C-alpha cells in the first residue's frame, strides 16, 4: 500500500522494545465472538478457530520468509506457494509470469452464478528494509510476545494470509459439505503494487480481464482502529485521493559563488517552497468524509474532538470550519479534509562554488476525488507569485468513482464487525494513499478497502517502517472478519 507512512524508529533496548506492556491486553481472542451467524449449526461447529489461527500464522510466516522487496519483487515464489496450497484443496488456479520473476495469481471458487462474483485481493510485494534498524530479522517471521514480526506482516502479506485462509474455509466448510455459493469467489495475489502495478493489477486488467470481472472487491486500504486500548471502529475505504507529481523549477543567474547574485535560483526556490508550505488548500467535504466523521462522532472518546467531528459532519459552513480547525491538529484527519501538498525531493547545483541557473523541487500532491489538479497548480502559482518559478504537473493520476457505502458488500462487512465486537462501528473512509482498487472502480466494480486487523497507532505506524509486526489476536480477528463478510455476501 503506497501510503508514505514512516515507521517508529525506536531506540529502547531490544528486550524492552519487544516485551513492553501491550495496548492489546484488553483485546484477545476472547474479546470477540466466533463468526457463526452465516453458517448453519453443523458448519459452525466444524470450524476449529484455534486451528484456523495456527494455520493462518504458518501461511503468513512462510510468505514473509520469501523476500519480495520491490524492486525487484521476485513475487513468483510466493505465487507458487499460494498455487500449491490451493491446488492441494482442489481449487481452480491460474499462475502467470508477466516478466521474469514477477507473478499474477488468480484462484476461483465457483458459485451457482445467480449473482456476480466477489474478489478478495492483496499484493505479494513489499517495500525495502533498513536492516540495521530492525531488532529482529525482517524476513524471519518470528512470533514474540503475541506479535508476528516481519516485512509485509501488515502491508500486505497479513491480508494475503487472511484471504488465503478464507478461501480454504469456504472450500472446506461450504463447498465440501454440499452447500453452494451464489457468487464465484475470486482470489487475486498481485505483484508490483508498491511500484505502480505494471506487473500486477495493471497487467491483469490488460491481459486477463475475463478472469477478474466482479461486482464487489475486498482489498487493502482501510483501517481497524484501537483507540485508548479499545477496539473502536472499522474504516472501510470506498474512495481514495488521487496522486500527482508537480515539479517546481526556479530560475536565476549563474556564476561564481564568490560573487553573490540577486535572484539566486536556490534562494528563489526556497522562497517558493516556504510559500507552498504555508499554504493550505480549502476544506471540502465529500459524502464519504461527512459520513466518516458523523459516525465517529457517536463513539469518539475525546469530547472536544467528538464535538469537532459532529461540526464537520454538519452542513453548516461555520460549524464545518470550526470543527476542521480542531481536527486539523491531527495530521491524518487534516489530510482527509483537503487536498494535500508535500515537498519530497529538492535538487540543484553541480558544485559548492558554482551558483546554478536552476533549482527544482518535487511536490507530491494528493487531490480529493473530483478535484482538478490544474486548479490546484493555478492556486499554487498565485501563492508563489514569482514569474521566474515554473509549476508543472509532471505525473498525472487517474480519478475513480467512489463505491457505494450502502451496498450489500459494505453491509456484510458492518454486520460481521457487529457480530465480532458489538461495540465497534463501521464507517466509510477516504484513504490518502493509493491502492489497486482505483483501477477496478474505473471498470465499474464496487471496491472496498480493509486493513482488517485491529491496531493502535504505534503498530500501524510501523507499516513501511522498522519492526513491522501484527498482533496475533488481530490476525485472527481479521481472518474471521474477511471470511464472515465474504460468506455473507456470497451465500
């Protein structure tokens, strides 16, 4: 998942870091119920959830131990593992190699065809690691103190393992006992998600569209949040921001650094960046964001923030602005209220004693759905207000329609959450990061993003960072959530 999240760079001694008192003390397997409402009593009794949890852990460990850092990816070994597991259960599989070492994998459980298929998908590639900053082997898949450590434990091999287990449960406890599904359930494991998807979902869409036609999709992209030690809400991504790269180029006279020159391009760029950094795009509420804050306002533990959420969800402009001022103190809340502008790369000059004629910076801009990047750039030009500074869109993202948060798929997720933890709420969510779901929404599918594993902010921040880990109880919860939701919508 391309979120740009930084992990916690912890400096405490290893033992204390790994054995600290966890916020999950109140969240264990006994904190939630079995997913049984969608199964008849004999099927429900047949599921040994403790054995399911052990099997899911083993699958995740095996996949973490296969290094799929992208680049180069080398996801083929994970796809071959998945192919072997599912073939052993007599599940239909399709394994493709779009490029040497890269893989696109599709498996299918056949329904009776009365309704269109549902997809469960995750990606096999992971981001790189700074081994010196890890306290464990990032590709070891170790379990320590109730956590499973490893690159990809959260993003996205954890969901890959939960999806795999869901396929196995549907085959063993629905198909093999003589029941049927009304929808085909399609399992997709992608390559290259962390680098744009050319060898993953992009390749499947271009080359095997017939294998991935569906009404609903479950993918990464949401959140399941523990707040103040309490499982509070499941945020289901039904839309996402659009990614653009914008280059800011400042021009000025060149010469020997011994003679300072007015209009120095580096200083000019610095002023342009300072102006851009002080600028904020206007607040704009989408239907998803309004519903997100409106539902959270009913359960949020902090009174001031709860009132602010209620204000933002209102249609009173003054209240919206008042609430936004409070919520903007939390960066992730601020990011869903407006188009975001971040400076990421600065370059210019060839030697320390030469004044360059040009200096450039790269801005990463994430627009709200439906927002014009050209209008954003026009506002930035006015803010910078310098004729010797150019602002140019150098990479354009593609917008996609939002998925309906009143659909049967969204309802199936919400009902399963209530079955597991009645106190939790399920809310629609606009993600600030990009996922493969956008490609499928553009094709008319209703795609929903989950990070189905309850986590606090500390563990979530390890995604793409150091000592990435997933709580074992949360992995179990996520497996039950995906299985319950998929069976509900496909029964």
